[in-house]
C-alpha cells in the first residue's frame, strides 16, 4: 500500500463495512448487490498501466491514462469522465464532483502541458492524487492494487493455467458460482449476501474454504494417507496478506517452474 494511503487507511473499517477517509472525503465500500457500480469500478480502476513499454504512458498519471488511453476506441474521454464521476459520486455519497483541466505555460506539447484535477465538494485533488483514491477504492473492495498493477503479459498464460489447475481444470469460476457455494457452506440464504461488502464476502469465502479444506484433509494428512507437496495443510486460522502480488501464488524457482505441469500446459509441451 502507498505510504500516504497507509497513514490514514483503517483496515478494521473494511471488516465492518465502514468508509475510509482521504483528505476529509469519506469513501464507502460497494455491496454485493450493487452490480452496476462494481462493473464501473473494475472497468475504470482495474486497468494495468505500467506494463505498456511506452515512456509517455509510464510517466502518465493514472487519471490521464484512464481518460485518454484506455477507452479511446470505445468511448470519448468525456464519456469516460462521466462514468468516473458517476462512480465517485456513488461511493462518496455526494453529487458535488467535477473533473476539469488546464493547459500550463511550460515546455511540451498541449497534452503534456495539460493538468487535470478533481473537485469533490470543497476539496481539490490534483491528477497525481487520484492514484490514492483509486487504491483506497480497490483495497476496501478486496482488490489489492498490486494484483492489477503487477500484470505482466508474459506471465498471464501460465497464471491462467495455474488458476485453472487449482480449480481441478474447470473453467473460470463466476461470482454466481462463488455466491451459491458460499451459501451452501455457510447455510445462508442467497439474499443474505446482498448486503455484504465485496471485501466481507471475499474474506468470508476465503476463510470458509480454508476451514473446509482443513477439516477434509488434515485428518488424512495426520494419518499418513496423503502427503502435501511442499509442506502441510495450512491451518484455517492464518494471516490474510492484503499486499499479495498478482503472481505470488505461483512463484517458484525457475528450475521448479520448468519442471511443473503448469509450464507444460502453458507451453504445450
């Protein structure tokens, strides 16, 4: 987590579905039933930028990248700006949001000299500060910003194969699959999950699956009937690392990776 964000970010607020705060602005988490805004969040804030090997893009603020690079084929920057204001207005519980820019008197072309800023109620945020807002919204909704920003095209095929193998070779699990599985595990009605925040649902699902695996496999391991490669069945009471990178779960030594089934599947060997 960025040092500036970490100074005021309260992780316990995410547990109870309370807002985070940045420069006096309250930012509320999204709930499972708020599908329209969840989709907006993913489309606007979950775009990896730093893997693009273009100097101008790497140097660009995320806000400028979002408006002028990501959607240039599908939407105008005005339409993207309106979508962004819609999302921010919803999670900040205010209609007083504006997005504007000015051309600064300094060397460079017009685009380089353009500075963007957001006004939220009476607070003005420069374009570089938007990355803090983005990180807070992603984090409080259970999406570590590193999972997005670590994106590397050269690792994605292996990563997708790794995830599929972890699911027994099945196709990608959908949110509906997760909700119904969670309800079955926790003996809950599906409507009970609608008021969970994304973070609450994600963490409860993760813990429920860890507990189930522990109950199923720990007795077999203790009896010597199964052996867990590389260690033991993890205990269900463990620290959840919110700062995990996108590829941490599959990171092994190069030698081990080249021998693995994941590499063979991804490379067609």
